[in-house]
């Protein structure tokens, strides 16, 4: 690959996630609700870029601290 690319994770706070935050729900509960609402993790975004040949597995692992 050449150049640089970004991988990102964006949490749009809808009503369900907002309610969970106000209720001081666990991060696991908030994550589950966010994913149910369509959120894709930074790691998953990176893996998609690996499949498209835009970056390497090693770089995704380094950037997401999964490796």
C-alpha cells in the first residue's frame, strides 16, 4: 500500500445509548447497544481495509493495540 489511511470508530449517541449512559450502565451494555445500532469498531474497520489491500494486518494490530 502507499500513502496513509485512517481507521476510526464513531459512536452516534441515539436514545437507547443515551438512556444507558444516564443509567450508568456498564461499558459492555453500552457497546452492545451501539453495535445493535450499527456501530463498527476501529478494529473491524481496519480489518475491512486489510481485505481491500489498503493496509496490513500488522498496522491494524498496532493502531488498535490488539497485537
